[in-house]
C-alpha cells in the first residue's frame, strides 16, 4: 500500500530530520519526500499503514500533513 501526504516541509534538512524519525518509528516502510512537487509530498509505502499515526508524528514536529487525494 502507498499513501501520499501533502506537507509544508520546505528544506532538505527538515525532510532528512523527519525521514530519520519516521524510518525509526516505521522501519519496514519505504519513505521519501519530493520537495520539488508543489505539494511537498511525503510518500510512504508498506503494509498495515498507520495513516493517523504518521500524520500525528509529522505534526508533532511542527509541520502540516494531510492525505493527498
């Protein structure tokens, strides 16, 4: 399963920090950012996706995060 989130992450340093945290929390997921996309997308791929938990974790660090339709 792949889920795509719209974020307001602007800088590569911010995305690296979040990738580190998300990868530690969800070690079996494949996670990446596309900051060149207008929606600054966060893509998460894996089984048993925990969408709300991912969104809450990103928001905990001060960033917006919502599921992109």
